[in-house]
C-alpha cells in the first residue's frame, strides 16, 4: 500500500524524546519523512543525526555552538541546510511542507515555535511540560482559533487519550462540557520516586545525588528531582486539567510502583478502563504520530502484569504535589509561578545549595510575593516568567545565604 508521506519536524531531537521519535520514524518510514531537527548544544549528536537521518533542515539554537558547527562543517551537509536560533525553529515548525511538529525542547524556547505551529494549523505532539503549565491558557485560546491539533506525549496523558479514543469518545481539547458529560474521573499513576518509603524525618538528609536516581524511568536530572518531590505528578495534574478540563476533584494521581499502568479513566456508568504498557516512550510517541490509529510495532518482549499495586500518595511527604494541585485550582498564572519557582529551587538543590525540604517552602514563599494575573500573549508570559525567576533567586540568596 502507498501512503501519503507526512513531514515531521522535531524541536529538540538530541534529547530522549527526540531520539526516541527518530527511532519510531525510522520504523514507520513508509509513512513519515523527516523535515527538520534541532539541538541547543549537543552538536556532536546533531551531526550524527544529520548523517544518519538526512533531514532537510537542522537548527542549532546556541550561538557559540552554531558558529563552531558551521566553521567545522559549513552551512550545508549533503542535502541538509543548517540554520540558527529561534528563526530556524520557526522555519521548521511553521513551513508549509511540515505536517507534524514534535515539541521536545525543554523550557520556554519551545513556546514561540509551538504558538507559530498552532497558527500554521500543524499537528503538534507536545513533550514540553513547562509551556503547558505556564502558558496553558494562551495555548488553548490559540488552538481554538486554528485548525491545529495538540497531542500529549507525556505517558500518562497519552494513556488517558488512548483510553478515551479507544472507548469511542472524541478528543476535544479542554472541552469541559463534553468531558463532564462522559467521564466521572481521570487518574494518572506515579511511580512514587526514590523516597516513597523513606521516613519523613530523613528527608532533610536527601542530597541531589540521591534524588536523580529514578526507579523505573530513565530521565534527565531536573525531571528526576521533580519525580522525587512529586512535583512532576503535580505538573501533570495541571496538564491533565488543561487537556480534559474536568473539575480538579475528579483528576487524581495514585502511586503505582511498577509503572505499567499509566492512567485510568472512569466513565459515567462507573466502568473504569486502564491503559497498560511497558515504560517505553516509543509507545506514546508512536501513538501520537499515527493518531488515532495504532501502526507502530513494538519490539518489546511480552509484558508481565503480575503483582500490580496501587496506593494513595502520602501527601505529608510530598508538599510539592499539593502546591501544584492548588495552582491547578487557582489557574491564571499560578502554573507559571509554580513552574518558575520550582525550576530555580531545583537548580539550587542540584548544586546542593539548598535542602530537599526547602524546595516547597521556597515555592510557597514565592507565591506569597507574586501577584496572580492572566497573561494573554507570549511577551507577557516570558516577562512574568523572568520576574518570578528573579524573585525566586533573590529569595534564595537572602534567606539561604547562597550566591
Ligand atoms: Mg509523565
């Protein structure tokens, strides 16, 4: 059978979601063609990806690394053109030939290209949590004005989507009335991170080297710390609220240590349907790429589903989770404040300049200092984010005496 090839750009191809996407695309090469890739600093891996996958365009966003790369290889390698910075990202995310944009860049660099991709009516596969949490309102209002589609690749949200679609319902992003008329509850699972069984009195002794070891998923340092504080699950509650818009009391998380059940959807009739899979990012990535079909063939061995366990989250150990829930409830720029204050705190914790238990206290203090408002454009979001970051830094310096 011959398929119409769909063109894909990956913003952030050298990270783990990006690299997994390239592997999935290779196995589905009769359906997809790679158009653009990008990296910030990892030009060595980018060069390998250019020679292996031959995209039309490769973008480097770090100025120094771009210059270094072009001095070494020129501005074209075979059929691949090398572009620089945000302009380059906009090129690969809004060009007419592009059908699908995978947004896998960490942080705010992803915001403008995603908004551009939305205005150019692309399918956006979103792996970036920060911009959903910090700029959710803007993203939803932009989506409502366009024909673009935004599909989550975060394993839990992708799992929710899979259950919803597989049950014959539609994907109508943020449509409160629709989902309220069809669903009772959404539950996402959490592995619990490395400190679930640690006595609360020991939490003050946690160092960054302990927090970056995750039991079931292999991830970057920042997200591993977020997992260990359960902030990651809190951010995912905000993400789930944004995508499906049930009342907050109907969106919950539960500890499931084996990371094989990713989400559970309780329908109006009281039936609950769960999504299960190995913790392998290629599964949600492939589903988003071929949505709503299942075409990708996993190479994993037969999965074992014995001894699955579920427990409530021990809230007293994980105040970050509760902070995120109240941000989800308050809306407006609460997610932005939470995300920025958390990122700065985690940065200081990773350098062992503050304690693990300081992280939620700092975030709470930042909330006390920053005004809750709505940001309705990219500029005010970026400005507000910078402001919260500098308030957080100031507070840490003043209170914790660290440079
Ligand atoms: Mg997740």
